[in-house]
C-alpha cells in the first residue's frame, strides 16, 4: 500500500521545484502551491520582443561542486545544458587582460598571479597568503564571523594585486556583498566546501554556465516530471498559514479563504515571504527574527542587445576596476550559440548593487554602456537594439558581518513541517546549490517519517 499522506510544497522557486520533484520520484502524492502565475521564483527566462529572443532575468553560473544541483538536473533531464569553459577573462580599463583558469596546475597560477603586473615577489606573497587562507578555511579562527572578508585578506597578507585580480571578485561572487561588509565566515565556509569537494572528486572546483535559458534548464523538465507523477500545481495560490494540531500538520490556509489539506509540508519560500506562514509553529518567533535579520542584498542584471559584437574572448569576463563594484559580462553567443541575425546579446550582472538599484532603467543602461566602452573598443560605435534592466532589490538574503548562525535548520519541532530555501542552513552561501541542497535535506526528513498504519 502506498503512502496515504498528502504532501504540500509551498513555493515554486528552485527549492520548491526540487522538493516536489524528489517527493514525486519517491511516489508521494504532491501538491505544489505557487503564488505567481509561473514557476521558477527568482529564476526564469524573459521575452525580448524587439529581437524575438528569450533571455534570462539574471545570468547564472554553476560550480562543478554543485552536487545537489546536478542531481536535480539529472532528475529533470537537463544536465546536458551545463558547460565548463577552459578559462574566463579578466579585463582592465586600459586594455590589459588575463586569462583565468581554474583547472589543473593552471589554477594555482590563477590564485597567486592572475594580475598582469604581478612580479615574482607578488606571486610568492600571494602563494603564502592563499595557503594561509586555505588553512584557515579548514581550521577556522574563532572570530571569522566577526570580521569582514577584507579584514581577513589583510590578516593573511593577501597582496593588493592578487585581491584586485581575483580575491575581491571571488568574494563578491560568493556572497553578493562588497568585501568591506561581507562576513569572512561566509567566504570561509564556501571555500572550505569547495576544497572538500575538490578532494572528494579529485579535481578543483571550476565555474561553468548554462547553455540554454533558465526556463529550459530548471522548469520545463520539472513540469514533465510533475505530469508523469501526477503532481498538482496550483498557480495564484497564496499561502497564508500552515495549520498545525497535536504536533502535526493538518493543512495550508490560502488567501482566498480556502484550505488545502496536508499531512506534510515543505515551506520553500524566501526569507522575505515567510512571515505569517509559521505562526502555529512553536519556534516561529525565532525563525521570523532570523529571516528579518538576514535582510536582503540587491542585484541588478542588464540584458544589452547590440548591433555588433564586443570582441569578447571568453564566455564570461570580469571587468576589474570599473565602477567600484566588480561587474561581469556574459557573452550569450558563446554560451548558447544564439543567432546574431537581429543583435548580439551581452548580459551584465552587478552584485551588491546598493547604488544601482535605485537608478532608473535609462540611467542603468547608460551607465552599463559607458562601462562597456571603457573596456571594449568595439563598443564605441555600438548601437542598442533593445535593453532590459532587471532590478532585484531582494535578490538574496544578506551575508554581512553579524548574520552568522541565523540561518534556520530544515528540521522544525513539528516532524511533518520542514523548511527549504537558500536562506536555510546549508554548506553554501546564497546560491542555486544552497536552495537545492536545502530541498534535499527537507525531503530526506519527510521520507524518514514512520509509515502511516
């Protein structure tokens, strides 16, 4: 006899999608509640009408150590859409550039001498500092949660050139926060995870990218799994409260006044949306306080369709020393093989975009075009065919000093209620892997429940 429990997943972002997929694969009766008219949460493709194209709402990168994410992609049949380049490019405004490699012996040169002006002494100092950094990742000083990544770099003696070329950029990518306010503990935990996974898989963790749009990568295959296993997806279903009686879940109350019966629930919503849902959970006040204290970090993504190529050399390139915030340029032609009959698409991502988030569409486009013209001579005469600006004021939870230890566990005091989402406690920072790892842990907790007689 099958499991008679009714499993409800709240939230159709990546954590919710993965939870629903894996519960369905385990033969469970699943209902997925999504407050919007589409799945994907903060991860989805968009429509660019003028050029009849399907760009993303923000460019993603994928680390080779994202084991749980690859498990999800295997489940939905899209793992083939991830590629790992041989190198990325670092560019400076004056035309200098460096090819950055993260595999094999070339990785050590990247970590110690990626700056074009590095002297042998600079590289030696960087090597010593990088060794200290790695040691302290695995054997963490007690005060790492109380200092910034910048203070940590200073402590280990990381040279300014190594920071400019790699470490500040890497730290910003890990936590979407400038090194002056990012928690060193966050960076250390992610680097430690990367080191352990590198040892486990016997190869360094490298950075890859999707070769298709995000809908195809994350959502289309999930819908096919849902169709095969009879998962009910309810759009425009705004969950208000999870009902609990006698230490177990009984249902989910919706904004329209109805209640969805439930015997087990995965609450997979961002920290910005969790308030109210857990009011009947004994520890709800602590979870709400953590969600509020974690706060938000803004990211601004810009899709620029140009009438000519920029002359990039790699799928993604980092612009060093541009705006005080390190920007990345993604060449979608190289990444996806898209047609250039109507335009060339370049995606720019600004993490920790505290200033840019308040600017208008036209201001952001003008700023990003000015940035491109500083780095790419071909951009001087380029015309914009279409531009899309995607401001995400609450793109991720914040990972500044003072946030360590706030992220709640997936397990709650009610065994049939579990949490998921990148903001819950995982081995990673605010990444797609964190979201999916949380889903894996949440589902495992539910699958460990004793069978119903």
